[in-house]
C-alpha cells in the first residue's frame, strides 16, 4: 500500500510547546509501562530536520516498517507525507520475512528505508545470498537505522558486499526527548570500511539542531572528553514528560549546564564524547535491554510472571545472540 499527499504548510502561529500531539507507552522500572506525552512542536521540529538533512522531497518513497505503537513510526509517516513524497506500507507478513521484505523494497522502489539494526542485518543477509547483491536495490539511497546499537560489522557487510549506493545513518534518541537527537552519517566511511573494527559500535554522532548533550557522572556533574558518563539530553523541543507519573518524572531535571537551560533528560545510557565532539555509546546503567529495537525492562516481565498464583519469584535474563540481538529467558 502506498500513500501520497500534497506537501502541507504548517500553521505560521503554531503549534505551541504545550500542545499534546500523541501518547505512547515506554518501558518503566516499576513493572508498569510509562506513558509519554509527546508535543506537536517537538514532532514537527524533528520531521522538518529530517526532511532538510536527508533531502526528502516529492520524489522520495519512504518505507513504513515500524509498529504504530513505536514512536519512530511517526517519522516513517510524517517525513514523506509532509514533503509530498510517497509512504510505502508493506503487509505484516512481508515485514516478518526478510526475503519478502527485500523483494518488496525492490518492487516498491523505496528510496529511504527506516529500519532497526536487527532487521537490517537480516535484509543484508538475504542480499548477500543473491548472485549480484549490489544491483538488487538500485533505487535505495538512504538507510536510517535506530533503536539499538549498530556495529562496524553491519557497515562492512553493507558497503563491501551489499552495495555503496545507499548510505547508512545511525540515529539515537529516547522517546522522552522526541525521536532522534543524535545522528552519525557513515557515507564518508565507504572507502575506508576495511579499517573499521568489526566489533566496534558505530558512534551515536552529533546533536541535531537546538539540542545539547551533557555527560554526567554519578554525582550529576559533567565529565570531560573521553570519560564515561550518563548521556543527558537538553532540547528546545522536548516531550511534555510522563502522564500520571506520580514521581516517575525523576529522569527529568533542570539544566544548569548549558546556555539552553530548560529541562534535562537523563537517558540511563552511558557513553563518552571524543575530541571531535562525537558521542559514543558504551552500555546501560540499569538492567534495561533492547530487543529488536524495543526497550524492555526485565522487571516488567518479572512482575507479570509473579502475578501467577503458583509463582513466588521470577528472574528474567537477556542473553546476547551472535547477530547482536537478545533473547529473553525467564527463570
């Protein structure tokens, strides 16, 4: 299914910062998901940036591969439609089968694909199984990947063997700060990809406009370059926080560290900034994991398991797989 609309013009007077645009759930650490109140202003700011940064226009054909309950589906939908492009939507069965998805991307002449790294690896694997993988997606020019770590191995498999027409871009940003707030374009690595360490995590990159990144130590104070700290995001276009939080807004605080001021969101992700200003992901400070791009709190699953009358205790462990995904196991 494909949709095309004429490019829309935003109301010159708005939207305003306190306009509620959408509500989506995310993982919580107490056994109950939290509800994020997203602002219209924040969503429009991100979509406008993506359209401008990646030259999305009326000739663009953009894939919609994310579940509607996942916040990145908002960029899937509005980036093409607000630029007069075409939104291409596969069936659920096609999404689940990498071979069918590869054929669909070719048939629909998709030019921009939003795709999580786990699915990117599976599509790349299907490409590499073909006699001439570099020729199978002649229209694809951009792969925007987010939701979980992207590895050097992913870049090498794509650029060395699957083709160099399409550039991979790594995007990072928690739902609480409205879609991506850091990005790293990898096109400049095409010619030197042989030197990229297979096990290295691709940098999260630099902030998008109107965004500051602060790295904090355990006392909440900024750390220097090349020092691990918690990644905190300050933006002029934040979400409205959590609905019915009842103390769950602890991740949000005032921002005394940059001239931007406003609220700071502590992501729970650990990372460092290099001398070039690029932010690199290290690990999580808590037990949260990513499974196929979805934030999962093992505590939530443990809480559901313990609601069974025959269980008094439960533990959930995320085991890494060879393709950088995770499998959840309950005890």
